[in-house]
C-alpha cells in the first residue's frame, strides 16, 4: 500500500477574502479541481442551492459555507461538464480508498463520508489530511 499524499490547499478561499473555518469542502474541491476561482464556485453553489426543496429532513438549502446536498452537487457538476463515477454500491463494501494507487491520475473530486476532496494526480488537496492514512473509503468521484 502506498502512503497517501496530502497537500494543504484552501482552493483560493483566503485570496477571495474569506477568513476562519467553515464547512466549504465542496466549494474548495470544485475550485481546486476545475481551476475556477473560489468566488465563482461559491456563487454557483448559492445559485444552485436556491433550487433545493425543503422537506422535514432537509430544513436548509445547500450553501458553500454549511454544506452541499448530493443532489445539488450532482446538478452543479453536470452544469460544469463533469461526470460521476461510482466506486461503491449497496452491499458491495469499500473497494476504493483515498490513495493514489486506487484512484485515476488527473484532476478528480472524491466523495468520501460527509466530505468532498479534490485529488490531483493522486495527491489529496484540502485544508487538512482527509485520507485517514489510506483507509478512507471513496464512494465515487467526479471527473472531467
């Protein structure tokens, strides 16, 4: 097993004028992997979040600071031309982990438990190391 690589990257959040910590993993991941400016991705998520329907279980809309629902992420990624590749299915167990020897090269956005992370040529790029030493399961990933 190769040691998972990780590199600090805020996706341009600080450069865009934002400070402090927040739950903006989807915004950071999209900005890093797509090369789009952080503010442009932020505005895109706000725009798509307006289309979210509120239900008993969903009391708030998707927002860059507080989280993006899977359905909203799907709309956003389709809108910018990315394709979903599932790596885990019901009852299949974990087959792909967050490490370079199990992921394709290039720029992808991985969906892991309660988090999105940009992976560029096998290196997880985030504000913290999300790899759990190579044991974190990847549910699927977005690719261009």
